[in-house]
């Protein structure tokens, strides 16, 4: 609960009330101050600088193999956010919201990752029905998963770390850890969620020959919106890391089950896409109601 003059300031503005509710969720009598956060202008800066570093580092990392390339790229993306917190003298735990979840909430977050995967796959299928990917797009996706195809159990864990855990941790640090809380005071919960999801979508612009491809942007925007809602609902970054890693992990294990395109685009299945989108969305909405008071301990006062 916010006390003193800050409480009266929050009471004057609906957006500030939303921010106060975010910082105080779940309610804890042990809290006396809102969590420290970066200034609003820092949100796009850490994203843009991180994205630039990630792309610049690709020229060096690409010679190290696919797995080191993926992990190194994600680390470069997260680096400016961590440096910004250090320069602002904000501890990583407080600044990112690294507060523990109870077992029930952790299980719900994993289930939400499954629901997000189903809904986003349905959206992707509906998009494919009206908007075909650029030439070579699906083939590049297949080549990526061929390069990550494990040769044994240990190799599978390494590949999973590269394509699921590293992106989940690093991207959550940037978008739901640093950017989203910075945007909340000025934009409120809905505005901050939409803005952080838009930034998340923009880093999923792919190189497609001489021109960029925006094919993954709608998919990433919707996933980013769901993850932002989860971060606001729980107040803990661990919730979105779990959901994000689950979504990526399912994609990794499901990709080999898809039939190879061999250069020929498969027929769209809009009914299947609509069914997955509706089912995933309903499941996600229900799971949000099951989160309850999800933190295992209150956040330490700033």
C-alpha cells in the first residue's frame, strides 16, 4: 500500500491508480513503497539498443554454431536493460519483479503457456489463410529446426535451452521486466501492455532477402499482449518466463511433427486455426481466474 503524499497523487489519476494496483498485486501489508522502475523514456531505448546489439553481434556469433548464436543474440538483447537498471541503481530483483510464485501459480503459468501456444498457432493459421509468407520463409524455419535437431537426451536439453529458455529469460527481462513497468505510470495498464507488445512485435521483423518481413509481427504482438497481462496480473516476471519458455518449448518439440514443405506451400486450414484460437483464448481467460494470490513473499520495500 502506498502511503503519504504519493498516495494522494495516485488518487488523483486513474492511470496512476492502475499503476499502484500493479505494483501492489497481490496486496501485502508488508509493502510500503512502489517498486523502483526505469523512467518511461528508457523503455523504447533499451529495446532499440538491445535489438541493434543483437543484430550487430550476429556477424560474429554466426560462426560459432546455431546454439551459441541463439543464446549470444538473446544475451545481447537483454544487456542494455540490465545496464540501465545498474545505472539507475535499481537492483535486478526489484527492478524486474523477480518475486517468487507458489506451486499452484507456477503450474497455472505453465498451463497458460500451452494456451498461448494454441491461440497463437490458431492466429498464425488464420493469417496464413489470407497472407502467404514470403518465399523461402517456411523453408528457413525448417532449416533452423533441422540444425537444432537433437542427437540424444543431452543434446535435446542444449537445444531446448537455446531456443526456449534463453529467449524466454532474456526477452522477458527486456519487455515485461524493464519496459512494461517503465511505461505503466504514463500509459496505465492497458496502454503499457499494448505499447510493450508493439515493441515485442517489432523485434520479430525478419530479414527476407533485400526487404524486411513483418510476417511474425502480428503473432508476436498477440503473444506479447498475453504475457504483459500475465505480468500485470501477478506482478512477477517469473510468471511470464515460465509461460514464454513453455510456449517456445512446445514449438520446438512440435516442429518436427509438421510435414516438410519441400518448397510447396501447404493448403491453409482456417477452420482449424479458428478452433485453436478460440479454444486457446477461452482456456487462457479461465486460467487467469485461477491465479489467485500468486506470490510466495511480498516485495521488499524500495
